[in-house]
C-alpha cells in the first residue's frame, strides 16, 4: 500500500504480446489521459517485455505516447518475453513502490485479470474488476463525513449486471481497476505528441520464474467483431444453427459480421468467438441488428453504445426494445428476408 | 505420489435469475430473496480435485466462507466425494472485499495445514471479479495458474497444466504447491452419489444446529436450548458428521485485515439498472415497414 499521493501519476499497464500492443492498452492510455487532465498529473505507461528488438520496444513506446502517455517505463528483459504472473507482478509492484502512482489501470483481458489481483494483493491496495466507466470526483465518507478529494470513481455492473455499483478507495492507494476491451473508445493517435521513454531495471529472482512455458497455441482471431461497422446478432430466439444461415445472408448483404448472445452460444448455434456482452466482446458499431435476442443486461452491456440499434423480436416486452432505436415486433424468419430484399432493391435503385 | 488438495467454494445468490421481487427499494439486490446456489465454476474446481485424488490418491478438503447456511455447499461437496469440509464463519468477516476475503481464506488454508494444490473456480457469479484466487496465491506466496482447463500430467512435485488464454491455450509446468483457478470447460462435474447423500445429509456445522434448535424450541429458556444444542452436537459428532466451523480467532487472523476495516474498496453508490421504454420507433413487420426503415438508414448514412 502507498499513501495518498496527489501528485501521483495515472498509470496504464501496457499489455503487449509478441511485440505488438493489445488494443486495450491504447484504449486505456486515452482514458488515463482524460483522467490525468482532471487531476493535473502525468500519464505513465508500464511496458514490460523482452526479446523484442530494441527499436521494437521503442516503437511500442511511441504508440503509447501518441495515444496520450507522457512517460513510458520500459522494462526490457529477455525473461519478460513471455508473460508470466510473478515476473510481471514483480515489475509492477517494484515500480509502484518506486514511483507511487495514484491510479493503475489494467485491461480486463485474460492476462490483466491474472496479473492485476496479484499486484493489488502484494501492494495491499484495492482493485475493482471490469469497470465500465471511470471518473474523478470528490467523495464524502458517509460515516466520518470526511471529504476525500478527487477520487477515482470505479463504476461497474455487479450481481450479474442487475446493479451498477460505484466503488472508491479512500486511502489504500494506488487506486486500481481493470477495464474490459472495447469499453473505452480507442482514440486517434497524435504522432506529434512528445513523451519520455524511461528505461527501468527490475531484479527477477527464481520465485518470479516459477512457471515454465512448455507450449503456446494462439488461434487466429476467427472474427473481428470490434472492427465491424455493422453487426447482425442472433439470440436464443433464432432457434437453431440452420436458422443462423439467414443471419449470415443478412450480414453478407450489408457487409457486416454475425455475432450472438450467450443464449445462442450456449445453444450451440454459433462459436463462442462471436459472443457479445459482459462475458464476450463489447462493440459499438454504426448499426447493430439484434435478432431474437431478449436483451438480458449482460448482453446489453456489450452493445448498447451502438450508434443505431434495430431489435427484431416476437415479444413486445423483451428488454432489448428499451435500448433499440427501431423496434420490429415480429417473426425474424419473415422479417429478415424482407430486410434482405429491401437492401437488394436499394442497391438496384 | 499422492496429493492433498484444498478446494475453495462459495455459495452465491443466483444472479442469473434476479426477479423484481428480489430488488429492494434502495436499488440493492435482496440477497435473501434470491435462491442460493453452488457457484458454478467452483463445481469444476471440485471435480478437478476429485479426479486428481481418484487417479493419484490423497485427500480433498473443501473450504468456504459465509454464514452457517453456506454449509449447504459443503454438504454438496461431501455428496460428490470430498473427504473433509471447513466453514469459516464470523460476523467480523462481513463486508470483506476481495483483498480481505483472500487474506481470511489464506489464513484458513494455512490452518488446514499441509497441501499440494489449492483449487478455486475462476470467478463467482455474484461479483464476477476473478480476483480472490490470484490474491490467495499471493498471500500464500505460491505460484498461481489461472484458467486451468486440463491437468495434463502430475509427476512427483511437478504439475503440467493446460490453461485457456482466451484466443488459445498454454501448457505450463509448475512445482507444487500451486493454486489453480478452474474454468467451466475443464470437465463435467460428477453427480451427487446417492450413498454419500444418505450418509452425509445429516452433516452439520455448529451454527446450523444452533439455528435449528432456536426454531424448534422458540419458547425454551437459554439454558434448555444450550443443553439441546450440546446434545445434538454430541450425537452428530458420534456419527462423524460434524463439519468443522472456524472463526477468525481460530485461524489467527489480524482483525485489521478483515471485514470492512481490511477492505480498501468501498461501495460508494449502487444503482439498479432501470430500463426505459420510450425513445424507440416501432417499425411494422411488413415489407413496406422494413423498406421504409432501410430507406431511413440510407438517408442518415448508417448504410453506405
């Protein structure tokens, strides 16, 4: 635990793998910039890695700076080439003790969710998982009436998304949070931004290297939901794997991708890689067409920021209509072919 | 070589099915109104531990923290094959966040004593944080392997594990002791065994017996009740069915690190999710309605 440190920087763990930064690291750097501007402090990114060519790490540091970092703490060590919990945790805890940041943010990726709790436990600091929003505000302790100035508000769904809780950490700093990929918007890089690259060395002993990597198999990303301008998503109401072909036809006619709710994935209609929502991908496309999706909170959390939402559902009371801009109460097996037809007519015209 | 495992399990409100009746006026969920279930991923953690024991020998001890009612999940573990169960219950542990919870669990694990593996579910469905497992490992100063999907091989003091990393998998090796968090694709949990249900359905923690006596003897004096509690505890113990019940003193916990005092994170505000029903435009499910919609989307440049 570090003491309350008003001059402390806002930090981001810069997750990288095989020499490229994870999107969430850049998304969070942008958010950290926003938070740091409200606090009047600098943004720092912590970039551990190894085996990446020297200019490779520099390239990553430049990307972080272009997205809003003022300082990039580079820890370049061959033993940090592959992520493992204890070595990366040692890097983070050592640098936290040395520089006393007031906020540390991690992506809620498999790596971030493995690392952040270990770091928080070692630092005896608070940690809030899977935040959907972050803000800065003064907070009054309801018991002591003491006012804590400019705390990090860590906002997240809880109880399966049925409530939204705001979590704060008064004095056992740093204030730490993880944020899911795609929740914060990826800003445009500004190549003219200036920042400082600081090389740090962290001592790694045997206990940091307790896990031996035998084999690693990373699948090609099957579908890039985040990058799609148009998403056609099917839910349990689609009813079968065969029926999903209609959604592929619609997506094809619009140049979009097919996604799904958890119900459709659990039903075996489509692979989990297509899942939207709290336990899947968060998207914000120009158009989101929800077909036969009831719209449980967990699903809505992953799509409600879409610019335009069309809901097609036989149930007029389905919660999905509440986030939709256009609502079609009807049988998708009739409505979807009508849509395909209307799109084709538009193309001919 | 045989292996001794400790499995951390949790009784959770069934958050997947929260009804309006379960919401209190202040917007918080009334946990009491939700059915309490065995946290789903913890069942997979238990199954992994049982499979290790079945293949190599050793013991499986289950540990939970919660009110006396949480002994329900411990009984479920016994029905499925756990050898021993421990309930950590203490009012002073209430309102613990993940840091305080992991401290308390790690103290309980140290009190259980010798172990080769600690198994946890990846995360619990009430908080979805996935933090307690890794934080326990840090408190115990042992390595963690998260998202365990398969125990590939155990030989001597080395465990070879396949872990799911989202876009693929890793096979890693670690020397024990080590803590694992287990995902739901790891296995299919075994059903409860009828003979074990018959044997263990009367297993109780002391706190449950006290509650049962209070209900059965509402008008009796404290002395009479206490005597009845003692009688029932003795009878249950003679049948080998008392489940261990520990408090914070028993595990030597520093109270400053437990409950509210030991929790850096504070809940500042809770809002229930409110659905708005206005603001959307209804589109008729007809060819004309759909055609108009597509036209509108072209006009506002949503469709290129």
